C-alpha cells in the first residue's frame, strides 16, 4: 500500500483502517491476524480482545459525519463475523476468548463488557434493536460474575475466579449507564452506582488513579493502566448526565486531572507530554475524556488536546513504511518491530475517527 498524504483526522482514520485490512485481514475466515507479520506461535486468527478493538474502530468509522453509509456495511460484516467467538450453548450466552470452532477459550467478563459497549454503539448507528438486546445479554453475563466475596465486585475470568479487576467493573458501570440511556430503566443506574462503589476500593490516594485488581485474599495489585481510570471517568460522566448530581462531575474532573499528572511524561526531546505505550488502553481513557467534555459545563479541552498532540505526533513519527503504528507514539522505539500487534493498530483508527467528530462538535 502506498502511503497517501492524509491531512484531516477523517483521512487518517480511513488510511489507517486501509492499512489494517491490507495486512491483518484473513479472507478465508473473515477475521484478522493477531500480529503482522505473523509470529511463529500465533494461531490462525486473533483472539477476541484484539478483534473487539477492530469492532470498536469500525463503529467509530461508521459514526464519522458524512461517512455513515460508507462504513455501515463494514460494521454489519464485522458484527456477523464476531459470532465465530460466541458460545451459544453457555448460560448465560457469552463470547469466548478464541474462535469456537477452533476450540474456543475462557470467557472474560471484561471482553464481553467491551462488546456490550460496542453493541450499544452499533444499535445507535444502525438502529437494529437486535444489537440493543445483545448489549443487555452482555450486561447480564457481566453481573453473573458479581459475588459478595470481597464485599462485592465482578470477577475478571469466569472459569478462574481468582481476582476482581477494575477492568471487569469499570466498563460494566459504563455499560449499565448506556443501557439506562437507551431503556430508561433505573435498575441500570442502581447497578452502575453499586459497581463504582465497590471499585473505589482500588482507588489509590497516593496517585489519584485506580489500581488493577484485588485478589481473593484481599491483597491489591496496584499496577496502574490508563484504561482503568478511563472507564471510571466515563461512568461518572454518564451518571452526572443522568442524575445531575454534581458529585459525579467532580469525581470525573478530578480523575481526569490526576490521569494527566500520573500517566503522561514530558519527553526530553519533544514538546509534548507522552502517554504510555498502550494505545488501546489510552483510547479507553480518551473516551472517558470525551464523555466528560460532553457533560462538563466548563468544556475544558485540556485532556483531549493532549491526546490530540500524541496522535498528531504519532502520525508523522510513529508509523512505519507500511503505515502501521508503533505502540510508542514518539516513534523512538518499535518502528522496526517485525510483529506489530493488531490491538496497537485498531485504536489508532478509532482515535482518528473519534477526533473527526470531536472537531465538528467543538
């Protein structure tokens, strides 16, 4: 693929997706590779999690103003091929971590929550009530992982209940709020508040952001990732919109501020504050920033603009000759990496597509 000159975020989103399809798409199965180039020990196609990143990206493409029709067929196709991961015999039904006909895999509560969020967006884009019902199923599967052990919370993995993670609770709260917005059922607000109340046990006073998980012995893994704080920002922003309770707005604002001071680093040779080398995680944080921007009367653009600075720099400095991205947006490392991960490519498509509509909104 020749690298065309792209100037707008819309053009960058489209060109990035073109590169992703060119190098990762597996025509025979209508799915995607885990890495390009494929690693010797890679399976035939990607696991569910990276595939869901492609679904999120195409959802965002299909919402770009002026391009709705262009990408709607692509979105329907991706949703149809997602079914290769679905275990319809499970109760409640959910998606496995790998293709069912090739042995399937474990069911992760967070994997299914990300899908639930994308089903809501697909419903909003396509208008097909089937996708709203699927989002409800994903939520039902999520709360089937809730237990009173450790005082509440949703486990991370269905078949190995060894921890309760921020990543299996934060997105469940966001999904609950999006389902409230679509159905008006108060039970979803109750669940969102209940989930957030438990997840606060993983908040760190010293950093102002969220740790990763709580083990069954009550010990906490305090490792911090951008997406864990992003989902909590997002859920609080949606709760503020639904309830007009200013406490939720203040929590979201505070977390957004702390996320910048904790996660970004001023590069000694660059004029920008760089986010970690976790593009998909950073995209989840960005969606939290967008949700906050939409509801905050102050319309503080700081958080969004710092992400913009990062992806602007990545476009010029963080892509290789094929148009594939390094996970390091500075381009200082990873450009020559032979096996680039699908989940480092899909979020770039999504970020540029989301920024396309953000520019129109602002």
